[in-house]
C-alpha cells in the first residue's frame, strides 16, 4: 500500500529547489541533522560504484554502515541499506507511511519521499557511517540538505539528464560540461573536504570556483592526489603512497572509482580506515548491473555456450567505458534505451565490434524503436526472444542501455541484488 502511495508521486512541474524536502524534514524532526558521519558522493558516472567501494572499505574496517542509492534495480528496498543489508519490508512500510502522512499538502516527489524515509531510518538506527549517493545533479538534489557532511566527493562528469541539468537559468555557465560541473559541485560545503577526479578545463574551472565560493577544502586528482594502474592500483597523496590491488569489479574505469573512494577516505579525519581495509574493500565491493557477468539462470540458459554481460549505462561516457572493457572484441548487442536518451551513446563507441544489434523495449517506459538505430538493427519483443534468436557462434552478448532494463534482466535471471 505504501509503495502504491509512493508511486503516485511525481516531480512537481516547474519546481526548482529543495525547499519542499527541507519543510518535510522539519516536520519529521530534522533527522538529517542526527546522522552518523556522512560520505556524500555526486557525479555523472561512477558515483554508485564509488559509494559501493566506500561502503565495502568502511565495512572491512569493522564499521556499521548505512547507505542510500538510486535507482533500484529490482526491488524498491534496494534504495535503503541498514548496516549493509537491504531494508526489510515492515520497517520500510512504517517509514514510508510516516513520511507520506507527514507530507500531506507539500507536493513532494518520489525521490524526496525516499530520501526522507532513508534519513529517518539512519537517524533511528545507530551506525558508524552513512554513505549517501546523490540522485540527480547536486545543487538541488534532495540529499543536499545535509548541512555538515564529513566529506563530499565528485566522480566522473559527462552529459546526462540534460533536460534538468542544462535548463536555462540566469547566472549559470553556458557551456554544457561546465554547467554539469556547476550543478554537481553544489554539494560543496564550508570547511568540508571536496574530493574529485580530474576533468576537462571547462569543468575544472567550475569545480574550483564552486569550492572557493562554498569555502570547501578542495582535493582534486592530479593536483592533491594521484593514482595509476598497472598490475596494481598505485595511490599517492600528501600522506604518502599506497600499493593496492586492482578492483574485482570488471572494467578499467572501476580502478578510477576505487581510487576516488580511497582519496575520499584519506581526505577526512573523522573515521580512520587502514590500508588493509582499503585493499579488502577494493576486492569485495559489489555493484550489480555495471558490466556484470550474469550467472546461471533462466535467461542465460537461452544462450548456452556464451558469456552474457549486463550494463545499465546509457550515456556516452558509459559507452566509452564499455568499449574499453571489450577492447574491439566482437559481440552481440541487445539494447533497450529510454526515448529521452541519445540512441547512439552506447553503439557508437563500440563501432565495428558489434556483430549484431537487437533492439528491445524497456518494460513500462517510452523507448527507442529499432529504426532509430539504423538499418542494421533488428527488433525483438523482449530480452528472452533476443537471446534465443542469436546465431550459434559463441560470441559474447551485452545487454545494455537502461538501468530499468537491467533490473528486468536481473529479475528474469533470478539474480536479485541483496
């Protein structure tokens, strides 16, 4: 019942700002002011993986860690984790009932209600740390009500959610990537470390300017810390050097996300995390639907003798990361993309590596039809049909294009995120 009430909410049209979530939290007793040390992470790509590494590193130190992430893949409960475990149904229902009853007359959004429920849970159940992933942007994101996080981080930057993040507004940068950086850097707080990756010059200028305006303590890759990869992840900052293992998560880009998590932990002084815990977290972090190799299940049984990969990426940076991982290896692509996404964001970086391209719907959402992807694309009604129709050539398969589609794939293959 509470999830039905939640699903009925939508983003109020034309509203910009976080006044509504602030009012809701005030009515709830300001739980955001009673949280354990908060690790707040923004970014276009990589913020979820960075949060996964942070949580795994903190837990490897023996700490109790709460987390909120978005979106969920299969079950709404995935958005709120209490001490590393997906929130239970009974507690979730009670929290949502309290939030939605309290929000009467406020016109809050789905995400704002979710964040309010998460903050209530975190305030009432003691922990050693809270890992908070920004939902959209940063400046006006519902998570940005936390006045004094322990540390803020910004993962990689790229173009995504342009309708919201590039909406015309006086006094904001006109260059698209600079505007994205401006929005993400809205998480910066006075006296709080702001730990970032390195960026193109137009984005770097905005990050530096935003940190100065806010009075944040900027720690930028290439200036204040560095990391390189070979057989190991070699990390360096003013405290010294560390030789760490490479991530177990597939994809070369995950080393960058792991390095950012290390830098975030080493640029704050509220929680000490040993090099051993950093190394353990790098190897044990789990983040589904990001270059995930699917296991045995009903879907993969339809493609015997071949590897089936799953990725929820849907923007050009995600496409570039996927292309680096497969490194010109021939593969079959099964893609479903929302209608508001650039259809060639994934297929363009893969180029001639794509042996076949099958386009499928994204269940429950407006999506691109096969014709948008060019004359070589074929249509299938669903992922099972697409897998069953592949030629018997043993080439790997990548199912990609949408986190909504990724969640459906995990559900059908009975690999529910825990």
